[in-house]
């Protein structure tokens, strides 16, 4: 597609596809319910990875900047990306029984991320599941201004990936119905500020730079950054709008590539997601799936047919635009609703 061709989102009026496939899955394979539950190992992995990233920052405190950047790209990005996956499972309350305990674990997992993003992710991600494709409530979507500025040129898409953390923050004012400020977010900010101050005071600015760039690479200009492209960008023709990844990096990314499986059954933790596909291969093997994050990452950058417009939108309307603000109570109820839907399926 030439860069001069006008770009636009793919707008539809039909519902997101996952609830119907969930019903089919539970009807044809009721044994999949045995995969529901929590994974306590997630908490242990959080402690291990947070400690590993802090130790790495300490070890690099006197190293030259080029080595810090290399370490951030070759090591830190993978660690931080893995922590994002564990934050994600905590968002769905798949570690502890109480929502509060999962939120606390998220804040701990988010320490090396530098940005106070663990609690906002909890809110925005649950809304993404309930309102996939709704430009008013799905923070995973770029807004019209962001998509227009980035366009489909190689340089601008690469710069967008490098600065993705900033673009995510810039989406907050656009999503006016979502209330980000609450007691949990204040606690997240306070803990994160204290952690950054401790790193700067005890280790110095070089350690902070390593942590910062690890977080930047983990969600952007790095092969693992392709995960955000993989999940919902329209990378193949047809009606499919959610894509899984079945490549080798799932081994160190806690199976986050099983994204269709996750959207279909949010109650299955990372350790058991591959079993969903194994139980119901007829539902997933016919879907297009990615095998290489690196290949997708390079394709997104260099292929002018892919851009931030390569997403499916759903027009706003009841019940999406109901008057109630998307506050913590509203978003936390989404997990309850999902469980009720599964129980009644």
C-alpha cells in the first residue's frame, strides 16, 4: 500500500468474537473447566524476576552507557516483558483469591518497570476484555491523532515503537470515561517514586538508565515488543481480530502468546493455557497464528500495509456508553461477570 493512500480503521457493528467461542468451547469440551483456578507459582516468579533485575542494575552501576543499553536490550527487556505477563495474570486475579492481594503483587512486579503502570494496567486491561474495539474504553487502541501522526512509514513506526510508553500515557486524556486516579493508583505512584529514589540514591543514574531502557525496549523496539502487534493487529485477511503466537519465546514469556485462548477463557492461568488449545484443537488450529515475534516485528516496521489503523473498531452504543464511569468498582466487576457467563454457558 503506498504511503499516500488514505488509512482508516476497520469499523464493524457486530460483537467481539470471544464470548461465542467460549460458549462453544464449554459446550463441546466441558473438561476445560478443570483448567480454571490460580497459579501460586506466579508470586514466586515475581520475586525472582524483580530480584534479578535489581541485581543486574546494581552490577551495571559502573559500566559504560553502551554496555547498559546492550544489556537492557539483550537481557532486561526479556525480564521486564516477563514481569508484564505476571502483572497481567495478577490483573485477572489468577494468583491469590482476594483481589487486593493480586493488586499488591502487581505493584511489586512493577517495581523494575519504573513507570507506575501496574494498577492502571489492571483497570485498562479488564476494560479491554469487556469492550474490545470500543474507542472510548479500549486503551489498547490508538486514537485518531496518534494513528495519523505515525502513519504507515517505516521511520515513524520504528520511532513509535521506541516511544510507545509515552504514547500509552498520552492516551489517558482521550479515555475520559475511565477514572485512573484512586487510592490504589496513588499507592502505586508513591511506591514507584520511592523505588526510583532508592535506586538513584543507592546505585546511581547508570543503574536507573538500565532499568528505564529495559522497560522501554520491553514494550517497543524489540522482538518481544511485537507481542502488542501480534495480539489484535489485523495481520491477515479475514474476520479474525485476535491472534495467538506459538513460537519458542513463549517459554520465557509465560505462554502469553496464547492470546485467543486467554480471551476465550480468562480464568485459566499462564501455566495451563497451552492445554486449552490441546483440548480443543478444532477451535484454534484453523485460526491464523504467528510463529515468530521477530518476523512480525520487522514486518510491522517495514510493511506499509500495516499501521496503527490495522485494528478493528466497534461503534459506540448501549451498553458501552452507559452513564456509569469506568471506575475501580466497574472494572473489578468484569471478572465477576466473566465467571458468571462461564458458569451459565
